[in-house]
C-alpha cells in the first residue's frame, strides 16, 4: 500500500514469527542502495531465533513446553535487549553508510523505558498510537487487518512524502 502511494518498488524481507534481530539481519544481508527507504516494523522483544537442525523462531507462548527449549524469562531479559540494541545500531550505521533512509515504527507499545529511550535517538522512529489495539484484525484474529495496514501506510506516507 505504501509503495503504491510513494510510487516506489517494494521488497518484503519479513517472515512470520521472527524477531527484530532476524528481520534486521535480513535487511543487512540485502541489496540496500543509496536513496532506498528501509522500513522496519518492530515486533515484540520476546522473540528469539535459534538453530535446532534448522532455523527456528521462538516467542512467548509459541510452544506449550517452551521452558524445555528456552527459558521464557530470558526472552525479556537484559541479554535480549543488549543484542537487539546492537542489531539496531548496526542497521542504523549500515543505512547511514549507504545513504538509505531508515524508518522504524512500532504499534504494540514499548513498555520498557530503556528500549523507548534508545529508539528515541533514531531520527525516524515512530511510536504509533494503537498500542496493540488495532482498527481491525486479520484472518488469524490476532494480527492487524487490512484497515490497520492502510492506517500504517497512511501514517508512514505522511512522514515520507
């Protein structure tokens, strides 16, 4: 929706169930060029990527027996914050070096003050007002629906035009 409004080509690098660090890694490994616009929609911090014969993505509530795979309290621990901060800094530096515009937004409401303070230092970070209460829901009755996605596109278009 946003790429149509801006008349720009779009590439989608996100994958269902992945965390911020995975998504940032996808951007860092892609062919971002000068004058590109990179948009990262943050997800919950309590997601973790790990390897068990294949790449797996873990989030709070993903598996009933999750404690056996990875301690739930570590998903929101300081180690996860630190690794996410480092990944975001790498992304910011990368976009700066290639002269691409980095836009980061969040719609679920950052509860952790340390993360909000850190992200506030980014030139184009936007905390959207939805706070996890969406205009409509998608077919899974959990994630944002078409009207919510249009609201995201409209909001970001106003910031980018």
